[in-house]
C-alpha cells in the first residue's frame, strides 16, 4: 500500500464552488435576476461550463467576495431591491459574531478604505461566510490576516478565465483531462506570469499525473515542486501553494519535518481547506501517525462529504490502521457507486494481495491500468495473469520479472516492486541491489511500501529503513 498514489480530493482550489444561479444568489443575498444583471452590467465573476449553455454556470465564493470589495457605493442603490428576495429578513440579518466584529472596527476605525462604517456590517457577512477565507477581527489578528489577503495579486481577466478552465479539467481526474488542464494553466501563466494560482494548478496536475496517468514520478514530482516553489515565491499567503509544496517535499524530497511545516502553514492560512486536511492525512499516515491521519481525513470528509476520493483514501487508511473490515467495506461500496475512480481499484487490489486473493488482486490491477491508460501496466498485468494461471504465485513472479525489470531500466517501473519480486524468488542479492536503486531514485514506496517479508530481518534492508527515517527528520 502506498499513499502517494492516493486520490487527491476533487476540490476546486479557488474557493467553495456555487453551481447554479440559485446558489450564487443565495450566497450574495439577492434575487437571481439581480445577480444575473450584475454579471452583465457590473462584471460579476460567473463562469460557464465548457460546452454548456447560458444557464450552465458556476462561481467561486472567494471571487464573489473579492468582487464585492470597493463596490459598496456602486451597489448601494440595489439595497432597495429587498423585495426581490424570498426572505428579506434573512438577507438583512447579521450574525451576532459579525455585529461584535463590526462594533470593534467602528471603535478603532475601518480595516481598509474599501469598508465604510455605515456599510461594514452588511458587507461583512459574505466575506466572513466565504469558504476558505477566515478573517479575524480581534485586535491582535485582524491587521496581518486582512492585509495579506487584500494585498494579493489579482490576475487579469483572460488569465483568470484560463485558470478556471484548467481547474474544470483538473477536477475530472483522467489523463486526457489533466493534460488539457496543463495546457490551460500554462496559457494562464503566459498571460499573467505573476499569477500564483496558475502555478499551483500546474503543480497539482503533475502531482496527479503520476497517479492518474502514466507519467513516471521522476518526471512528475520535480515539475510539481518547481511550480509549487514558484507559486509560494509569488504569494506566500496562498494556502494552496503551501499544500502543493508540502506534498512534493514529503513524497519526493523526503523532508518530513519541512513538509509538516508547510502543511501547518497551509492550515493556518486556511483552516477549512479540504485539500490541506486531506493531503496532510496522507503525510501523517506515511509517518505512522495513524490516529492523527484518521482525524485529519475525517475533517476533510466533514468539509467535503460528497468526495469519493476522500472516502476511498479513508477506506485504505482504515484498513492499514487495523480496522480492516471497515476499510474493505467502504472501498467495496465505493467500487459500486463510483466505478471510474481508479484509486478505489488500486486499494482493493492491494488489500486482496494482502489477503492472498491473487486472482482478485490481478483483476483490480487490470482495472486500474485500463482507467489510467497505462499500457506498461497492462502488459505487466497480462504477464502476471498468464503466469498465475500456469504456475500459481511463483509462475506469476517469473512471468512478471523480465517485464518489470525492463520497465524499471527504462525509468517507468518501480524498483521497489522489482526488489520484492526478486526477494520472493529467493534472489536476495538482486533484491538488495534494486532496493538500493529504489532508495537512490527516492521512490515513494521506500517511505511506506509494503514490507518485503523475505527481507524484513535482513541488516541491509533495515539499514535502508534507518536511512529513510534519518532523511525524514529534515
């Protein structure tokens, strides 16, 4: 089992997504016809799905909140439209916590010139309620948090549109769609080289292509890290940038302490980031901190209960943490409800192998290869199936060995898996040699790969494990 191959959460990173005119209007506290007019007359940031009609719209909550800034005088006249809303009393209601915040600001002066005292309370509501945006109005915290957010670079309209198209395809999680997303993010960077979010999108595509596609980790991770580092340089207040950087820092650079600082920084910037909790959980699993990992995964699930990707990862985490029946039941259910999610089949294959149900393990491996359009893996699975049918488990290993070795030598296979095959065939020296290759290549399997039973007490094998532990302390 190897959690760097966990499905990343399908969360758009530009904020909470609102998927209809009704949701957009509810968020803004206005009637649908008002927000539609605002889009055409005032540039309200509403987007349309590729290939959809005029009604197939969506918006991101933090973009709407940003749009509100500086427009209070401009929209003042629209306050007379309270009769348009279904519930005017609800639209005008201000939570007690916001009233307290407004009174504090009134006593000390406005936070920023965009807020007039007379309109502060009314416009504070959508800002406070924006998913992923937390503004502290206490005297000790409000200035630094608010100024950091207010000072963010605003991409030009063309770059923003390209970025959102990239996120749409990124969210679909197929190899073709991820490559389309890369094209859009790259175009966004060309249009606006200072746009940190486009670099984050690029990093996230490469983080997923070695999971949902067939790109070797040795190509994907360095590209992802480079893009994430650039995103942090451009905007150190971006939680998304720190998440992407933390992911590659752990799984590729093997710097556990540094990665954890990045995850914690992301959660400090955005405590409600689904992806921060989700990917932090995978890190904690890799560090054998199982209960903390489950707690973080649960927080991600509560924030995004509809995400099958999170549920799949939770199932594998539960199984690995000793709650085997619970984890297997969850994954089996997901296999039925979302058969196109490749990570579910990946995890089930690993579980069946652990349970020595090799026929089912091979069947799930074939499904994964099909879904990920991975011809190399299909070739390997086909060889394994023939070998298993002819000679059982030993036949499977013997059939896979030459193909596995060829793939590794060409840079597209797992040296760790090859070492396990050699060990299972009783070839200890070859196994140790390929373990060294796995270590040198920084393969993620060296962090939390399945134990190799034939080597688990071998001094050389234990030395590799100790070296990894030492590196993770950085």
